[in-house]
């Protein structure tokens, strides 16, 4: 597996998701979203996991929307807020209700401990891919050439500092949130020490 998936999904929904990600995310968060899709696609190819590529791409683009000021919920964990935003996005894209709920599930589950590949392959892949990009867990599974190409095209741009700050803001207002729990379990250190860089 030496080829980089250079062009993601070419559907109207995918293009719209990438466009609004570019409008609302900081450059570092946008690059994180795009890299997360690439890492998920690499894992799917390497492990022969069949996925709905459009669904995976849209979920990857929208999974951190609950962290940006315009969509930050005062009450909900960021992944739940992001899941609700994805439902609204999916309705605008003309998706059926069941498909809208699927993208919501994927986004919510990416912060869980595990996601079963048999019942939710897209959620399983996004969970692992965001783990690679944030903490470096399973980064050794990425082929060196693909890793270098993706990081060159979509650099990290100080993601460790920005992401830690986002989670700290969540934790102050929502001390029982998954973001707060992640910080208590050393997320800031894992971000700084990620072999992909800070």
C-alpha cells in the first residue's frame, strides 16, 4: 500500500462538509479533520474493512464542530453537540433520516473506548484514526511514505497546544465531560509526545 488517497470523496455532501469545515475550523483543526479521514482510509484499505466512504468523510469533517465557538454547547459534551450539528447538515444535504442518524452515531462514538467494527465500521475507523492523530496510538500502522505525504500536505500547525486549549475550555465548563476525563488521563502530554508531531 504505497498510494496516498489524494482526492477524498467527490459527492455534493462531501464537498459541502469540506467547505463548511474550512469556514469554521481553525487551520489546525481543519488539517486534523482531513488527516483523520486519511488515516481512517489507510486503515480500511490495510485491514480490508468495507466502508461507506461518503459517510466516513462527512463524519471526519464534522466530528469536532462541537469544539468551535459557534457550535460549542454549554451543556453537552462536544461530540454530542457535533453529532446534532451533523444531523442538521445531513438534512440539508437531503439525506434520509436513518443516514443522518448514522453520521451522528459515528461522531458521538469517536470519543468512546471502543467501537465494534462489525456493527459500525465507519465509527470504528474514525475512533482509531482520531486516536492516531491526537495521541499517536497505532501511528506505527501508517506506512512511512503515506504518513510523510499526508503530514506534508496537511501539517499539524501546533495542534497539540490548540487542542489542549479547546479541551481545557470544555473541562472548565463541563467537568464531567469526556474532554475533562481525557485531560485527567494525560491527554495534553500525549498530544505533545505524539510521534506525528505537535
